[in-house]
């Protein structure tokens, strides 16, 4: 073997054996982990995934901003509140809970009322939100959804107390 061929072979071998080489590349068939999520200057959400980089998620029609961004415990599912103008306030209000996974928006949850609070449940397989009127005390309404299908799994109406389901404990409504 010639010296130049030997050097190339050894260099290739060393690179192949180095730890973490290629670790940042996405593996086909696997959902990449979410490293970071943030709101851009235009109010759209940006998701940074391992091996995929920074991906902006376009806002919906009439959406003006985003808030309450969270990464689920599974580090693969992300959620945020989509904010809209409101005719009767000087501030925007959150009307939809957006769930993102595997490179796209999976669900847009909401009941048409202002969302006060939300959380992931069961590691990110479920999402819960509490909603009500913008002003006044409507007593509140909370829903637990399957994050993949959007199907409602449970609801609670009225003020949350010590007897509410565990998924709603500590939420604001």
C-alpha cells in the first residue's frame, strides 16, 4: 500500500471511530429531539431539532403572536398558545393550543374561549387546557386531549378544587 493511500485509510478510520461524529444528524425513522423552541420577531414559533436545525412554523390566518411555549417531557412534542386580536381589549388573547411533533403541526385545540392555562400530560401524549371568558368569572372549563388524535379524553367544568382530576390539579381556570 502506498504511503498516501495508507494515510487516507488511517484518516478515514480515525474519523469513523471518533465519538459523536454524525451524532447531530437525524436518524431516518426516529423523531429528532427538540433542543429549543422560541418566538421569532414576527410572532411565529421556531423549533430547533437535532439534525434539522431551526424550523419556523408559519402562523395561522389572523394570528398575531405566540406564547406559553413548552417542550414535553418526551422532548419530541412541542406546544404553544396562538394569540389573536380581540375586539374588546388592548391586548391579544390566546385562543388555540397548537401541538407540533415529527416536523409538523398535529393539533390545534380550543373551544373559542380565551385559554388561561395549559400543560402536557403523560409525557406529551396528552395535552390539557383551561379556558373561559376574557373578563369576568365564567367558572372555567378544562379539557384533556390525546395529543396525536385531538380526541377529548376528559372535561371539567366550574372552578377547580381538591376533587378535580390529577391532570387539572394546579391549573388556572
